[in-house]
């Protein structure tokens, strides 16, 4: 069974966070939500494992 990685998966988590913040800069609420939806779909497709995506959804709903 697949296991969702929840530990830092990048050498520079602060840079990753800043990238996400910067991506939303100057977007209105609707455009920001659209960006989030597209990003989620792209990353879920990249993960490719339905068990991992299912685990990620469950974890996101809890937190």
C-alpha cells in the first residue's frame, strides 16, 4: 500500500512556500481558487497513484 509522504520533500521548504505565495500575488479570489484547482489537478496527475491522492485528500480534510 502506498504511503503519503508528509515530511519535507524539498531541501528548501521556505522557498517552496514562497513560490506558492508568489503564484497568488495580484490574483483576485476567483483567480486564486482557479490556480489552486489547476495546481491540485496537475500535482495529483503527477503523483499518479490513486491511493496517495486519496490519502492526501483525507489528510487535507482533517487539517
